[in-house]
C-alpha cells in the first residue's frame, strides 16, 4: 500500500513515495529478493529503508553473505553454541570475538568470519576439544 506523501530522491531528484516493493540484495553476483516497505523513487528505483524494514534487509543480507561465503548461519551458530553448553558471553570469551560477538552473530546483525565458522564446525564434530580452549583461561 502506497502513501500519498512524497519526498525528493537524493539520487536523481525524482519523486519518492512510501510503499512496499521487492528489494534486490546482491553479494558477489548472487541475488536475494525480499519485500520491503520504504521510500522508493519512481524515476531511478532508489530505495530508502529505516526501522524494522532496514533491520530486516540487513539480516537478509547477512544470511545471503553466509550462504555465498559458505559460513554458518545465525541459527547454526546458536545451535553449535548451545550444543557446547556455552552462554553467548562465555562463547565470546573462550572462542574469541568479545562478550557480545555471539549475540550479534545469532541475531543476524554480523556475519560469522570463515575462521570462526571453521572453529565452530570442528567443535560441533568434537565437543570434547572445547576443554583444550578453556584450560588456559582457568589458569589465568
């Protein structure tokens, strides 16, 4: 549903209206299409998203990036962390990335790096190896 409000497009000075449209996300030649409510230019197709629509678009982009880069998705990260019996804060301390890194990975706000994805895959296959990483922290 389009609104009657208008605003000038920052790209081409065309007319922008608030409406729902397909938004094409692109990463390394791969595309993902999502529906987004935002300001859309009738002339050049430029879109401006904010609030919930922007958060949804950013999360979808992180998911696309994870698929293309072949790293764990946000739900897979959460699954492995829970399998290891770690809180998000503990996982960040033991595995690296800092106290909020796993919160960001699992919320889809930040993509997982290839090295972190590889580490989590290894630990998912052999959870007993986690103790080797925890031992130095207990001595400190």
